[in-house]
C-alpha cells in the first residue's frame, strides 16, 4: 500500500472546498479534482479541512507535511550559499561586534541601504502573475467563458484592442482588478453574507451561467432562494460560464430592458 498523500485546506472556501454541514464530508471543486487525481495516480489522498489559520499553523509545524531529512531546495546564483552578493539580498542574523573601520562602516551602510529598500512588485509583474494564474484556472474549467482557450489572448489582449476605451482606461481596468483583489480577498473569505444579509429592500437579479465554476451555480441558486427582496429573479444562462453578458449578450440585454428597468421578473426562471 502506497503512503497516502495528505491535503490540507479551508473548511469555508466555497465553491472550491468546504465541509458539508449535514454529513461533515468535504465537498467542492478542489475536492473533486483530488478525487480524480487519486484515481489517476492510484494512490490514496486524505483530505483535512480546517479553519485556514489552523491549516497554515499545522503546515508550518510539519503536521501536514513532515519535514524532509535532507534539504530539498537548491539555491543558485545570488542566493547560492557561497555567493558574494548573498548578504545583500538575504536578511542576516546578529553578528559579533568587531572594531569598525572606515571602509567597513561604508560597506555596512551600503548593504543596509540596499536591504532597507522596500520590496516592490512592478505593475508588469503583477499583471503577468494574474494572467498566468487565470490561464491555469482556465485549463481547469474555472474561467470567464466556458469555451475560452486562453485568458491571455481571448481576454487580456482582446481588452487592449477595443477602440471604445483610451489606453489609460485599459490599463486602469487591470490595475483596478489587481488592487481590489488584493485588498478585498481576506474580507470576502471572512464574510458570510448568508448570515449578515438575509433581506434587501431593492430588486435583486441573479444572472448565472451553468458552466460557471468561479462562482458555484448550485450555491448561487441556494443563496437566491434564501435571500428576501421585494422583487427578485434568477436567470439561468445555458451557454455561459462566469460572464453571460459576453456569451449571451442578446438575452442579457432583453432581461435588463424587460425586467430590471421595469422592476419585473417575467423573464426569470420559474420559482
């Protein structure tokens, strides 16, 4: 019997992973991927979902992944153990005091100046990281449209070719996505809207694609049924994923004009 692989995750990270309240079993998109991986590798995988802080603490303590007997990471270049410039990029521990010479003081000041510079990630690097992660998610079916081949060519580069927007507006579009994503991510994970918001005093419309794995379609339907509002409508798009207004724009336009602007729900799914 092969040694089982161990996976630690967040018990409240729907739709990717969560614990079912009734059965206590892990569910979600990532859990299904792990099940497929288990069959592909023919190796058991144990899944432990806890509050994210506990999972990270267990990981750091070696409870999830035992510490290796040998160093598995080899550093090269400026990070190599004997590299001359390693001291300028790696934080140093306390050293014994030595008589300071003028040359030593100048060298130390230069090193402190380099080390003291704040680590900044350029906008180009942030966009590259964002696009790369979206491309990987796209391959797993977690994408903007259900038939998109690459978020880089079909979304990012395509957005730069639109003549309706200035170059500055196109750049600020992606800067805004990066800015809001980094600032609001923890708030999104820690806020349970099903507990905080049970009723809205304005009309509510859910436009959801059945191929959407970014926002779970079943969870969105469940949330819609729980939410109270004067008028509400859930509209299913059978040929769309995360952005129905890209994939079925005519139907979206019809709903906006016929229902949203008039405060009706005649074009919504039957309740």
